[in-house]
C-alpha cells in the first residue's frame, strides 16, 4: 500500500512527465479559405497524434496582413503564441527583437541543412541559427483559367505572351464573361503587378527594379511598359473587384463567370477543395512571358521563446513535423504548393505541381528564380508596404498618369 505522501510524489512525477511529453501549441496562421483550412488541419492532426493540444489561432485575411498586426500586439503585450506563420525578411526582424526560439537542436537532429535548398535555409536562419521551419514552396507567377470558359469564348489555349493574353481577354469579353477575376486588395494588386513586371522585363529586370529597388530600373522604359500593361490588365476586371477576397475571385473562375486569375498556387488548393480537376476543369500556366522564371514564396513558422517545458517540447515536435515527409506530402497536396524538403517523391502530385517542381530546379540554375515581393519574401516590410500602396493607388485611380505612377513607386522604394 502507498502512503499518501508516496502517492502524492508518484502523482507529481507522472504529472511532470506528462507535462514534458505533451504541451499546448498555440499556432497563429491565416489559412482560413477552403483549401487552406484543409491543409492546416493536416498539421493539427499530426500534432494531436503526438499527444499535443492544438490551439488554433486563425486570423482571416489573405496574404497575412491582419495576422501580422495581431501578432505584433500579442508579442508586445508579452503573450506570444507558440508558433506563428512568418516569412522572409520579417523572420529576421522578429529574430533581431530577441523573441524567437532557437530551433537548432531539432534542425541538427533532423538534418535540415542537407534537406533544404540553401536559398531557403538562409531565410530560416538568424546569425547562423535556425529560428523558423519552412512548410512549402508556392509559385506566385501563375495564371489560372476555366477550361470551359476558354472554349466558350473560342480561346484555343493558355496565352503565352501579353499580346496573346489581351487577344484572349477580348474574346472572353465578347462572349459576355469577365476576362480577369481580381480581388482589389493591395497584396493581390501586387501579385498581378509583379507577374506583369516579370513578364514584360524578365528576371534580371525584376531583380533590379523590385528587389534591388534600383532607381534607374524604376525610371526605365521597361517600367513604363510594365505599368501600361498592368493598367491594361485592370481594364479586363469587373467593377465589383475592389475589396474582394482572393478565394472569391477563384470561385468566379470555378463558376464559369470569369476566365483567368493571376494568383499563386494556393488558388489550386481552392480548385481542388471544390472537387475540380487540374487540366480538365481548370488550367494552369505561367503568367504571360514568365515561363522561364519563378517567383517563389515559402511559408514558414517561427517559434517564440516560451518558458514552459511542455510547450517547448511541443514546439520542437511541431518544427520536426513540419519538415517531416508525411506532412510535406499531405499538406502540399492540399495546399497547391510543392514540398520544400528536397528529394521528395512527386508521384502523387498533379501536373501543375510537377511543372512547378521542375521549374524551381531549372530556374535556380539560370537565374530565373526570384523571391516574391508581394508575398513578403524579398524586401523589408516597411518598403514593401510603401511600394504596395503606390502600386495599388495607381491600379485604383486611372487618373494617375504612368509617369506619376513611376515617380510614386520610386519614392516609396526609398522608404527605410
Ligand atoms: C501565403 C499562402 C496563402 C496566401 C493567401 C500567401 O502569402 O503564402 O500560404 O495561402 O497568402 O492567404
């Protein structure tokens, strides 16, 4: 028979052991659309199978601007979540604040250095230590289309150049349908804008103008042509576009109301979640003129420093799960992206994903692989925000001349 004191000690030991083995992970993310929610549910399942408690902290708003604002207030008030969906240079900014946990123990045990492309690993590290775990690779420079709408309008295939695109758009218009489904929010405007810049100017120009923010490139004739093309694309959108969420624009394509959408491959996650078949119901192609380039967007989770041992254990398990083969496959099949982990089999993936995977590798060799500015992969958040505002102002107000639009963008690029 146990004495009460022995029993109490035994119970305390069990409780401590349990606390070390399982913990609560509060995960801040902005994956709330149909395809996104299905994808994040897979991560929740894996964590629950490991005995952890998943506390969902979803903040709606495509592109994550709302989530970023909420995260700031939580961290500033000393109550950060265990993990948050943060990417690109924002990871470095958070790490510099001293609030991120060091993930090196997990990264070493799981051999992340040998499992990640260097361009990705570098973004996940701060001063040589891993502070974030990458989830996927999204390609941003995609164009999506409804196959039946193209057929109805007499468009033979996916347009490869901007001239072909505008000719196709005219046919769709003549058939009484909306050529371009767009959601007028500044990250969506910029998603279209960066594809136009890439298509008009090529990868080197994209790098000079949008990443190096080189004044000469921003004032060049190529920039002028880009803005003219961008404005022309807008003339093929509908009057109800302002403020529309991206997934509702995708729905317009699905429902045969619109022909095309310029959007990253999370749009494919939406089509798939609605039971649509790639290559049959919907088509994917690189945005006009961008087949030899690739704007990448890597989602990742940074972990915040927490004191509780159970919570720390859960963070390690979350990081390891994210990079594990099981999650990398099932998540990306749902999300529309491709695994970020190298040497994964693409057997279960569709042709859009296979193209993305091949182009990711090929463009890395030719210099065509460039980070997406629209999706926070390239420049510091302050300059990014200012440029996005200037581009959206131009998109929204046809009275702003191309010359003034160029000046406003160049001025915004100087934001520190
Ligand atoms: C993220 C995607 C997300 C999309 C729409 C992008 O910035 O990288 O994961 O699905 O925004 O919310």
